[in-house]
């Protein structure tokens, strides 16, 4: 197998607090192959968004990377200069966020914002940048793009804004797209369209995609592989089919069972008692142990290692 | 009384759009948030109102609790016009219809303990001070929270626990009808399941009439016996929940159902969605 496009090793991210560093991402490992679509699934506080912001080196002033390595296409991103990161962001790795409203500058036209991205990364003339911007907007399904260049974000619907952001993301033909809950703020019918668009771009452009979501069902529609995170750790990592039909970590299994579906029997949903662990109050062992119906003594004391078993990895003392 | 506990008759809510100048010269347009909606809710009904943004579902909720007034039409609470109740009874009718909001952190006063918040609500209903503490503990137990929650502040609780407190506060008024506007959509899935199960148990045990507003068809299927599908201020389809979801007749309902993520089996050709969208537009 060739080297992965992105390789994350033992990544730790913490917040500076009054009592020192509080770790929110506590040593995660996974890689993404060229052209692969990987879903990261987890609840709030699982560290899924924070770890990807760390990959992009976009952490705010209070958070910092406290350990590990992030290797993209052979280059250690954590050792790269800020100038080098600015080259990589948007050109090699692009990111799309949850709220398309706040990701766009309300005072600039859509066209100007897409053209700016193109010109930041490619030595092209204004008219060529304009042509590329139109091409990117048309590629994401924004019709009459040459006329729409003049439109401002408020003139677009939520779904159209998210399409415009995806156009900005793909305008420079990146090799990796990180989409952080890109459909959570959208209506369900629009959500389905955006998911289809990302699947289509992946197929046509050979993009690798990291799709962050809290929704396992949604992720399963487009990803090859699912990484499940809980309490700042990777707890299970397997193919979409394995996670859907034969998940082995009790958390993954419960996460699936507690989501209501349009098929199947009615009756009470499987509930996970309690709440996800809070930052700075991580249990010493497996972070899921306090809520896990399968937990035994060792679970509360010691974090299980992430063990490879055939095509999947799992961190659990009592996998099912 | 055996009539509907809540009825809407030809209710329309419109807002003026455009600048002040437009309005003065008569050039303003109207945005119709709710368009001639007629609806009856029987005592004990658990109704899901489904729609996307702009469907009018939240407008319907705020009209029903009297937060806004209709432009046209009439709302009847247990047979009495809401407009007259709002004039005559100085708010005593408000006890009978309570609301739970989407964002539990902004719906609770961050500086009041849970005990104080609930005790003040009980006082509004005239519960004497001597029994307020016991009633508070009983309310917390009803929504699955222990007495240790009482002295806490909202920020010390998880989102799921806060939403339970919001529910306890609404139930403190012993309402005839409870309106919940997207009460689980800002919760993590594991907490969402807890609150759905709780609402389901409460509607059964208390015989509560519930108007559950949601964009999530699967949640509505789990909880509700009747479903109302809204689009652009109008009801496009209604009926028994399982029937409508199994055999939707309106193309918009069909589109909503096909848009629900279904996991691996839900992988579909992009063209299918594109054509479904254009057939509705």
C-alpha cells in the first residue's frame, strides 16, 4: 500500500486553563488514503472538530497542540512555518464549516470571495481567476454563475451559501477536503443535496474527504470508513459496512440504537444514560466506562489500547 | 367538554416586508408566515408538526401560546377565543398552555438555581411556600432528575438535563397542552434519545396533549400519533403518523421522507434527488 495522504499520529490537543493544560484530544491515530472518504463521528466534546482544526493549524489562542505528528503528503504539518501553512490551506487541504452564514464575509460579493481564494494560491490574471471562480460555482450546482458572482451572501439561501463555500474549497483543486458538520445547519432536503454534491465531487475530482458529523446514518451514506471518537479518543475505526452491520464497541452500537429511524419497531429508544464526560473531568480508564452497560472493573481504571483486528481497530476491554 | 382543546380556524399571520418608505407609499410586500390554517387538536393528542425552515411551524406555536397575534382567523382554547381570553383574564389562561423551547441554555435564567426557577413557577400557580420545596423535588423526579439537581445552576447541567428542567418548569403549571418547539434538536444523539423517551412516557402517564414541532420525521414517528406536514405556511398533509409515513400522498412529504439519512442502504444516485426537488418546486 502506498503512503497515506494524511497521517495523524498520537495527536494531543489541550486548552490552557487555570490549573495547567486540560487535554481535549488525548492521543489519536488515524490516516486517510488518497481519494478516500472518512467519516469522523462523535458527540460534542469528543474532540472530532478540534482534532481537525489542529490538522489545519487553525486552533484559537486558548488551544494548543501538545503532542503528536500530522503528516500530509510526506510533510510534517506541525513543523511547517505559518507561511507554508497559508500555502497549504485552501490549495492542498480545504475546509468547510457548519455555519455557512458566518464563514462568508457579508460585505463582499460571493464572486469576490471565490476569486480571492483563487488568486491567493494561483498566479493568474483577474479575468482568469474570474473564469475559474465561475467554473467552481457551476461545478457545485450554482446555475447562472457568471451573473451570481455579483450576489452577496444574504441573497443566497443556506444551501446556496454552503454550495458557494464548497466552490471556494474546491476552486484550487485540493487533494483533501475537511467538511465539519457541513449539513447540520441546513434543512433535511438541502442536507441530502449537499451530501450528494460531496459524493459527486469526490468521484469526479478524486478528492479525499474527511466528513465530520454527529450523525452515523448520514455519514454511512457517503463514506468508505468511519472513525468513532469519544472523550478525545478514537474508540472504533472500521469500514462503513462493518460499522453499520457489525459494530463492536458498545458506544458505537448504542449510538446507532439510540437514533430513531423511519423503519423498524416502535417503542422506547435505546438510551445511553448519563452525559458525555466534561473537559478536565475525564475518567482515568475508558472515557465511556461510566455510561457503558458492559463495563467491568478494568474499564474504569485503564484505557484500553486501540487494537487492530483484521480491517478494523477498536479500543475496548470487552468488544462485542 | 368534549370539543377540541385547541383549534385554529383560518389562521393567517403576515408580516410587512420592505422599508418604511415602501410601507408609506404602499409598495411594501407581505410575507405570509402562516396561510389560512385550520386545525383541531383533541385532548390527549400527541401531534407532530413537521416542516423545514419557513414552513410556519414555529409561527404556529407562538400564535397558539399567545406570543404573537394572528393577522386573520381565530384561535380557540377549549372552545374560548384566545383573543378574548387575553383581554379578560389577565393571563390566568396562560397556565393552561405551556411551552418548551429548543435552546435550553437561553430558556433558563443563568443566575437562578434550578430549585429557585421551579419554586417561582410553582408560586405563579399559587402553590404555598411550605410545599414548594417538596413539589420541586417531585417535579424533578417526574422528569428523571434527582434532588441533587435542585441547588445547581443551569450551566452546571448537561444539555439533556437542562432540557428536562425546561420540561419540569412547563409541567409545574399543570398545563392542558404542552407545545415543544424542536426540544431535542440541539442535543447530542445520546441525550436526544433520553428526552424523547421521557416525553413519550409523560404523554402516556399524564395524558398530556403535546404539540411537538420538529424537522425530524424519525423522531416524530417515535413519539407522535398524528402528523401534520407543513410547507410555506400551509398544511400539505396530515393524518395518523404511521399511515402518512408509510404512504405519503403529497410530493413534498415524499421528498422529506426520501431525504432522511438511511445509512448505507440510503446511498443513491445524485440524479434521483435532483429530479425529486424539481418536481416539488
